[in-house]
C-alpha cells in the first residue's frame, strides 16, 4: 500500500516535470547546446549561465567546437581583421569581462586614409574612442612564440569558468524529434537538447545543413573578403605602419575598401569587395598607393584566407528551442562583428532564461536587438554605396582629403569629416549616428566650402598630410 | 568587365600570397611500419571505430576487421597472446598518453572469431591441379599452407611430431598460450582442405627428394628446434637441459624433475618461459643473464611478470663451469661477474668477465637457453650459412623449394608467419602468375606524431589486459595468466586511434571549406570519405590544418 502510493507520487512528479519542460521554458537540469565556440557562442553561454545562476536555475551547457584556439594558423583561426573598438572593450569590462593586455593590443591611435589624391591621418577623436587590435585565434602561421593570447580562447575560458563544458565534436546535422532539437555528430551519434543556440558563423557549412529545416532557416547572404598576414617583424611593422590602421579608398573596380592593421610582428591586410579573387588581391597589393605605404613584396606573406562575411539579416533567426546568434544570424555590416555577437548573444540568453525558449519569446525579446542592427545596416549600406560614388569621382576624394586634413591640422575645430570617417571605419558608432552627423548643417556647409576650394586646379596633386 | 579581368590576370606577376592547396595523401602509420607482417592495423581498427560512419553493424565490423587481420595472419588469437607487438612501440598516440593496446585488441577479435566460429574465407573455391607440399606444421609452414589453400591449391603438410603447432605448441608455455586456442586456429586452416600428416619425419619416413618429386612446389618451415648448450666443463650429464627441450617436455605434460633450485641461463623469451615454467613446479628459480636488463631480448612485460612470480634475476653474470659430484650428480655452478665493455657488431655493449669475481651457486638443475638452431638432418643438399639455411627473394632455397621461419634465422612468430605468406605469394606468382593479394605494395610516406592533432580526442589511458597477481599465477600452474579484454573495453580502445595518415571521416575539411571543394562519397569506408575538387579552392589551407589524422597535405 505504502509502496504503491510512493510510486504514484513519483509518477505524478515525473509527469509534472515532463509537462514543465514541454512548456517551452528552461528548468533545472535543462540541457542547452551551443553550436560554435567563437565569441557569439561563448558570450551566449557566459550570459546564459550568469543569468541562470542569478535566479538559481541549474542548466547544463555544452559548447561544441572541434577546433582549438591554442594553435597558430587557420586551424585555430576565426577569420577576421581583428579590430575591436574601445567602446566595446569598455562595455565588456562593465559586464565583468576584462580583456587582459595579452589578448587585446590597445594603442592604435590613428587611422590613415589613403586615396590617390593623398593620404591623411585621423587621430582618435576625443582620445576615448580608440581601437584595439587582436587575434581571434592564436595568430597566423609562423607565430609560434607570439606574446598574444587568443581572444576567442579567452572568451571560451570565461564561459567554462561559469560552468559550460566544451566538447571537441563536430556537429553535422540537426533534426527535430519529439518536439526537441537533436544534434547529430560526425560519428553519427545523436544527442537531445532543450535549447540549441547556433553560433556557427558563416564560415562553416553547418548552416547549409540547417537549410532542410523550416524555411526561415535560410543561410544569410554572404560575400567574400580576403585577409592575409605579412610577417614583417615588430620593428618592421612599427617602421612601415606605425601605430595606425591604414585604410585604402582606391579607384579599383570591385574593391569596396581595404585596410592594413599592425599587430605585433605581423601586418594584417583585409580586403572587402565584390567577387574578390587573386587578381584583385594582386591589383591592390601592386597599386602604387599601397606600395608607397606598404612594400608587400618585401615582406613574406605567411597566411591568407578568403572568409565569408554576412551581408544580409535572416528573416527570422529563431524558432521554438532554437536561436541563432552572432554572424550566422544578424550582424553589423562589414564592422564590429564581435559587438554584434555580444548584443545578440546577450539578448538571446536573457530571453531564454527569463522569457522562455519559444518562438514567441524570441520574437518579442530577442528579435528587437537583431532588428536594430539590421536597420542600422540598411543605413550603412547606403553610406557604403556613397563611398562607391566617392571612388568614382576624383574631385569628391579631394574634398574629403582636404576637409579631413584641415580638421586634423586645427584640433580646436569641430571634426565633422574626421569623426565620420573614424566611425565609418572603426565601427565605433552605429551607422545611424554617422549618418546623422553627415546631415549636420556644419558638415554640409564645410563640405560645400571644401568642394569649391578643392576644385581649384592648384591643389590637383597628391599630397600627404 | 570580363575583358578587364583578363587584362589584369595577364598583368599579374609572381604570387605575393602563399597557396595552400590540399591533396589527399595516404601515409604509412608507425604501427604498420613496426609490424613485420605489414598488417593493415589502422584499417581493421578503423573498420570497427568508424562502423557508424560506414553503416556497419557491430558484428559485421568485427567480422570484417578479423578478415583484414587474417588476410596476412591466420593466428590473431595466438599472436594476440604471444607477439611482442612491435606495432605498439612507435604508436603516435604514445606522444599524447599511451600507445594503443593493439595486441590486446587483436586477441579480442581472434577470440571473438573463435567463439563465433568464423571460417577463414577461401579466395578460390576450386582446387587446381597443383599439389603443394609443406614440411613443418609450425607458424611459418601453416601460414604458407593457409595462403596457398585459400588461393585454391591442394596442400599437404608433413609434421614430424604428433601434433601441429611447432614452437607455438612446444616452445610457448600453456600459461601464455592455452593449447585449445592454438588448436582452434590450426583447425580453421585445416578446414580449408589442408591435409596434415603427423609423425612424418623427413630423412626418416620420407626423403626430401621424394617430397620434391611428389609435389609441384615444396615449402620448408622446420623451425629451429635444437637448443644450444653453453659448452662448459661438466655440462654434459643429467640435470642439465636446453630451454627448448625443457619447455617441450613441460608442454607435453611430462615436465622434467628439477629439484628445488633451478638456474636458467639466458635473456631471451625461451629463458624467461623456462624460468616461469620451472617456477610453477614449485622450484626456486634464478635467471642469470650476462648483460643488463636493458639488453635482455625477452619481451619486457614477460620479464616483469617473471619477477612478480618470484624469480630472481641475476644480471651481469655468466656460468663458467658445472660442478658435479663423483656420481655425476649436479651440485652447483661456478659463475663470474661481468661488466659491459665496447659495443659489439649488434650494437650492444659486449660483456666482459671481471677477473677474480668467481662465485658458486648451489643448484639442482641448470637450464641453458642461450640460442637455438635448426635441425637440418635430411636437408644436406641445400645451401647453408653456418647453422642456417640460405634463401633468396620469396624464400627460394632451391628449384621448386622455398623456406621460411626460424630455419633462416631466429625471429618472432610474426616473422615466421610473414615469411610463410611471402613465400606463398612468390609460389603463386610462379605457378599461376597471380599477383600479390596483400596490400602495401608501393611504399607510402610515413607519418609521425607531429602531424596528428591530439586534442581532436580526449586523453585516456590504454586498456590493460586483465592479469592475476604473481603469486596467484604461480599457484594456478599452467593455466593462462592473462585474460582477454571485454567487448566494451575493445570498443573504447578503437576510439583512441587517430587513424594516422588515413581519412577517418571526421568531416572537418568539408565543414570548414567555404568553397565546397570536398564532396562526400556515395560509398564510404576507412580512408575514403570525400572526393576533392580544387576548382574553387581559395588556398587558405584550413582543411589541411584542421585534418586531425594528417591525411591532407599541401600540394
């Protein structure tokens, strides 16, 4: 009798527990898989656990990534230029994520914009929007004894300190069974989760495998970039590039823009453009303006890749028990992917912990963060289109050059053009803010004046400020 | 636009950026390089480890793996017990934690196949008109017989003793290799239609010329049955045995009376086997070797086992004379201390007697196990180099006669088996023009631990063969000392293999290639999962650098 009643109670509890997990919220013992151990995945796991611990919710969080960030070269690399804005570093510090100096190499004080009409250096405005350079993985090939640590590795460590488990397994598919997502691994084994956060970026083929799932899971539109690392030695890099990021706005068809970033003994060359291929890379590296500032044939290039970047937001990067964070969902156009990863991951984590893991919960609480980025990207796209115009018309380039150079020469003046260029290329501010700055009457008046003066024939030669 | 691009490509000069284009290159892993039998070790481990990727059931994977072993070695259960497993010595995994327990895994599969009565598959169902003769039913003769029989030859084996197995039966003690295991694996060869004539001594019951006349081709696998003495004063007489003779009697169930104190002289496996066997009769046993433990040719683990069983190891010592009383009874051995001098031809430091270091040991029995040689009575017509028969490529020693195993020079059982197989392949080629069936024709590049990404798998210790402790082993007499690993241990152990130099289907290359250069094959198996097309390759080299097994190279 007694035994019978015990069983009934146990049954009642188990059915209650079953109901609880069916109602699309996380409960004690819920299992969460994070697919991808880059910044988005680590941020998500970190915030999810931090928030869950705050309300005494016990979750089991598994981060899946077969790669190790402790290795040099492509195997441990996450393919990016490696620029973070100081504002992001500050925001992370406020979250309790203090990036140590081995991870973030601060001290980039200026941007040099190179155009055929001349080069101009922009100092970091107001001294606070400085930027930092970092390596996502453990640096390029041949960087064995480099003094830096991996940024992605550091973030992953933050997540594991919070209790996440990192599993070196490759996920090859995801399917729904019994209302739950099941991950399938390369060895054909499977595991069931209550929530799957996809943070796979756009440089693996995982998203294609999710494409069989509901129509909303179309992989984002992507374009190719080109990144290569030149090993010039610490002194070499300092001599050639100084403490500045060099940005190139050149009249090379198909090339959107390019930048050279100093990082210790390496210089990272990043190119963004349409249909980027080896010919375009060559044309850029052999351009007289580039050669004038960076003798690429004199230093060995040790590493190169053509990673994809996200060019368009997904319609709906979430569903019941699934959410896409970071680059594989919505990210910022060209810039500040880590900042976008942080914002989308945090929004997804707080939704999952406090609002549930239903499609509805993500729509109400996660999607607004994504939509803000998507809207800003739309503005950014218009602005980058205008740089296309700029590249077509030499007189416009002269205006920019002249205006920026004058602003930089007179520190007291309001630096309309400088801060616009700075924010445009550093990702320090949303495109919306940059655009608003461009609408400022002071900017327009200044622009008009410089347009008139710069068209004067006497100034039609290349000058370096 | 398109014409503009052509102009640019025409103008582009030397490359400024590196090109890391992948190519798939199968390599020889250290396990296979270390195995005299050239077994496809990585292949059979991979067949089991990758069974879910290739869609094989567990049973099918076991059977297929076992057939891959038996392609070159019909004695997996036997070698899984007695082989000193040089395959494990250089296993790349040793750089991470411990080498794979290949030998223990081979034993598991061998036992599994015996339990499940798996037959050795015949390659040619019908026998042709040839009749092949084999002298000696030891590992080499039976390996040869097996390789010929499965190719569709009629084979007759002549064995001088009353049972087949050769040194495996008469030289290896039962506590290492139980006779029923040997019987099962021998019987499977006979089941292919091999005829066995026991108690048939060449030179006595039949002559070499008669056999040569009778058979299309003849193979000699006589082994080296003669134990060599030390040539000491007083050695001739009762209570002095060679290791071979002592072990043979023990293995036939009629061990020699040794008395309470036994001295075994030698450092090889025969010496250790004789010492451990004598210990099991209750005697106090001393094993004397003239060099140090480092130089002992015996399997290190066997030496360790001997010590655990209470055998005293006396290193850097050698007997100089045998002491007998007036009745000729053994009383003791006079020995002297040695020290290591300059290296000799074998690279080992030569032991040199220390003057004035003589000492006396009271013993009741002396077993000398320093070397063996073949008994070549009846084979005087064949060329020799000292005690050994001389052979050419493929083991040929005369027209229509080939040979292999210990009569060409002492070696491990695996060596005898490979020589039998090679000779069979050569005979097959001469008689039917058949090519070699076993793999490993073209030499492949080797692969070291530097190419393996160890963090692809979690660290874990190798599976340990279950074993009773030393005292229990001695009490248990001749019953087997070591057990077979369990199926779950076996399945865990195969997971430890990194499949060095051969694709294991981890899918990372395909996952991280954003240019879709890798296409999964319709039919997959160990070593073949993806085809590679480089038309869209961006030369970043990521696929090469994530490949955990070192299968992808820079082309």
